[in-house]
C-alpha cells in the first residue's frame, strides 16, 4: 500500500512557507504522493450539487479562494525530490487540451518524472460556463477526447487527432514527458461511465470513499472492481493493468458520527485494519485528507498517520 495526502489550496496554510513545510514533511515521512484539487472560480450562487456531500457543503470557504492546481503542484515540485505530484482531480474540460498537455509535460520534465495525472469530468456547471468550455452536458465525451489527445501529443513524433472536440495537426510538440509512454493516469468518479473510462483510458480507477455521500464500503467496492474487471475483459485489456487509488478522509480518533465508527477513524490498529481490508480488495494507493487551517495540526496528523498507522 502506498499513501498520499491532500495539500491545502486555500486559506492560511495555502501559502509559500506552509506549503513548503507540508510538502517536505510529507516526503521526509515517507508518503508516496501529494494531491491538489481543481477549482478556478467559485460561483456566488450555484444550482450545482457537490457529489461528495449529503448537504449543501462545498469544498471551499466563503471567499471561494483556490490556488490554481497545476501551478501549485509545479511550485512544490521545486522544493521536493521524490514524492509524486497528483492533480486530483484535474477537471479535464476546463483547459485547452494542447495547453494542458504542455503544462503537464513540463511538470513531468521539471520534476524528473514524478507526475501522476488524476482526471475527472467535473460537476460545477457554473464553472464550465465561466470558462467558456465545451458544453457541460458533453463533458464525458470531451474528457475522453482530451485524454486521447494528451497521449497523442506525449507519444507521437507527428501528433495528429481528428475528433469532435479536438483537432490537432501540423504540430511539433516537445519536450515529451520523462515517463514512458506517458505519466500514469488515474480516473476519478464513482459512476459506471467513470469506471469504464478508467479501463479504456487510464492506469487506475480513483474513487472517493469513507464520506457520508460516498461511503464505498468494502462490499460496494468489491462489486465496482468486479464490474471494472469485467469491462476490461470485454475490451480485451488485462484487468491487472488497472489499479485502484482511493481517496478518503482521515478522521480524528475522537470522531463519532453517531452511527458507529466510520472507516479510517478511531485508534491506529482500527485504521490499519481498514487499510488491510481495502488492500485485500485491490486498493494500492490511499490518499488521506489531512487539510485544515492550522499548520501544526496538519503536520501532527501527517506524523501520527506515518508513525502510528503506516508503520
């Protein structure tokens, strides 16, 4: 099992010195990866529902502040040496595919091959409208084409692509990413189309679990993995080529939802037991959310998880 953590992207801990300390501490403690979410703006009024909340909560504070995801990851790449950099997830339709492919290739080159690309289709319609993207209703098909275009740009000496949403020709595209044939791609989302996308375009399925809206209990995960493997068989892909990299909160030891213990809460041995359960099902990466407004608290949680649970 490999472990990762979220980097903050807004608030007092999303500034130069705290980010450097968090990133370097994570590397020193033996974490494999660090992830950053993706929002470019927040609407003042929204009719979109955040899929990982059962209420009206959204993943930002009242100001709507967010550092730009790929810029933040490139910044922390410069102050670390080993730990992997994961946009998680990058909302693929938000950025021109040629420009996004260039930024991602640049990150992989400058980090000496440490990019893992987490991708998603997005959920915030108002953000799509503000960015003047292709239609929100087409975001799944757009994402598929953009991923295919990324791979073409990253691997071909004469990149060409003729799709509905992407057309490429007459292009010299260098440098290519350091990782061959291209950086690993983790496909986010809980739906069956997302699972199929992971099999058809990715190297791992990248769901969110252990939240009230998406508990992803072992029985449900096992069923989803069975579906993933069956789809791989249908399209002639080796199921072992598609892993599972799961995101989950890390609950405080005193946390109690009132409905019994949540996964990844309680004492170290209980959390380790949960980790083993999900590992047995095929999860190879777990990314924990340790973010907060208090830097010392973030560092304490990271150290506690590393020393008491991961060890």
